[in-house]
C-alpha cells in the first residue's frame, strides 16, 4: 500500500512542502492528483468540488500542473516542441502546419517571465541535466494553472539555479498560485514553505511549520534520529591511484569542456570536485571512465595508462562508478533489481561465465546486497523501474561497492535522495575511503563536498582553478566556483 488514508489540504496562494523518505508515497500521491494513477479510496476536491481525473489532461483542465522527478521530455525534440506537446497550435486551418513560431515565442515569454531562460531551438538530448529540468518547469508554467506540483525539482539544479527557482516559487505564490513542493532538502523547505506535511511509509505523520528544526523534520521523515553531518576520521592518504595530466575533452558541440585539467587522487582519501554544474565536471568524469574521447592529455590508473580505454576495461581494472544520471547511465529500467546488481560482474563467478548465468547465485547475491544496503524493494525480481529514485540510487551504490575497488568515481551520488539515504550513502563512501580506496567525488552540492572531501578541487570554465584543504572557508570556495579568487576580490 503506497498511500494509506492520506489527507492533505493545500490553500490558495500557499507553498505546501511534502517531506518523506524515498518510497514513502509522495510521488504516488502526486501522480494520483495529476491523473496518472487512480485512487482506490478517498476523494480529490478542487475549489469545493469533488473531481476524478482519468488522465493528466483532466488535471491540466482543472488547473493542475506537474513537474516530474524523472523527465517527461522527448530527447530528439527541441525545447519548443516539447513545451507545445499536448497543447499544439496550428496555422493554416485544422489541417495546417504546427505553429512552431508561436511555440518558440511562448517559451521565450514564459522563461523570461520566471527567470528560467532556455533556448527554444535547442535539442533536449544535447542539454545538460540542469537545463533539461528548467525545460520541464517552463513546460508546466506555459499552461494556465492554479496549482503547480514540483516533484523533486531541485534534485538536478545547481545551488544558484535552486535559489532562482525558490524566487520563482515566491513569485508564483505572490500571484496567487498554490504549490506542492516535494523535496528532500530541508534547507529549501525551511526557506520557502508555508506549511510542511511529513509522510512516512504511506501515512501522514504530521503537518507542521517551517519553525520546526531540521533535526526534528529529519527524525519525522525517517522515524529515528538522523545525523545531518558526516562523521569521519582524518584521512590517511597513500600512493597516487588516479593521475590526470593535461586532459582536454570536447562536448557534443566540439567545444573544449575540459581544458588542460591536472588532478591526482591518492589511496585512502576523498578528492572532492566543487563547481557549478556545466563547467566540465560531467565531461571530465566521462573521459576518465572511457565514455567520452580524450583529445589530449592522459589518464593513469595505478601506474597504468588507461586513456581512451573501453569502459568495461576500466571497470575491470578496479574502478567503481556512480554516474550522475542514474536513469540513463546507471540502470537498465526493464531489468530486475537482481539483474542490475550484477551488471558489472554477470559473466564472472559466482554469477556466471561467458555462456551461462547462475540465476540462483544472482538472486542470493542480490538478497545479500539488498539487506546490506537497505534497498526498499518488494523482491529482488521486481523491475528496478518500480523503485523510488533513492532506492534506485542505493542499487547502484550497492553494485559498485560490493566488489574490491582501487578507485571510486562518485558523480552526484545523493542527487534526489532523502536525508536518511544521504546519511547512509555518505557513510558508505567514507567507509570505502577507510578501506584504502581512492575516491573522486563530484557534486554540485557544496555542503556535500565540504562534508566528505579531504581535499577540494574547484572547477570553473573547464579548468581546475585551485585545490584547497577541506577546512577552507565556504565563502572562499564559493568565490572560486564563480571564477573569482580571494585576491581578485580584494582588488579595488
């Protein structure tokens, strides 16, 4: 039972935050409200009238819009074409042509009005994850809606983009719009919400105000006390495991996304890369993992050059990889949880050979990893697509950390994950470091980098501007992320 007798009231002109662990039932509730799922019991009342939505079209007609946690975009369409889907306008009569010009103008108008500028002619699959999220928000706002549901909208946004979105939400509230804001980030909730409803295991636990402390909110979500800071001892770094020298990598448009990067990660330490998303971090990680060609420079792993080697060979050399986009690069949605847990090792004992899979061993291994990493699933044989986002992330973490590693590359490891799962994933990363593994952590969440990293490399414009100790003041790192050094700031 995903939702158990949930009662939720959203007032006009209110930002109502919905908090809960991954799998608590938040997205299910919103999918019912948006017409994607049908309730078994209870009712939905909009403006005093009981309604029943057979599809999202009915919900949109009733003034409800939704931005989903997982993008509902057609990758090969342009931004304008995605925004006009479901509300297509034509010129030249009913059998005329799609009015793409009007769609472009609508994208420009809405994006500028709400400070979410996007290029209407860009193809969605060529856009960074953060910009794709912006497109989703523009698409929802382009309809005439009274209630906007935002399901983890900041999970893929940079801190600056998140602050901009919070301003957009305040502007919508001032215009009389109502917002249901689903997020795991307590700082955002306290910054923008009028009321907060906490859901745990499908039931409403409490509706409260932003005056409630972060510690109490976290405890309500998880059902126990949660540490919001990372507990770790000082690193004991050893020999270099990963050495990157003069790395040059191009993006999809043939431009230099990584411009002569040098970095070194040693055994038993976490090197965190801080930076606003879109400054070459994605391309750097993909080049290290063999997913994107290196144009110049070298990648050396444990003394062996692995530049432009196959991803399979790099994984087999003892590298674990947590990708930033779990849906596209981390999981096979149609495969079961058990099958996804052996994607790296399916053709090696005990799980199989080149010709035969041992299904019993795969299921037994999956049950062990599910228990060790607290993956919430009905069965190892359930499709991984049926899991919540946070539990999908746990599947990836379990798969990558269940084998001996020399290097762990973790890109945005807690994106879209609740506080309880964040605590758990952070503990696993630190434990891996303490086992002597070198860890390269890439995160747009500065708090995460500051909490886990032993050294911090700040990336801006495709270059490493500085590598600083983990106790460097937050303000100094923030300036470096913007491309400003402390010395430059001091110049009159």
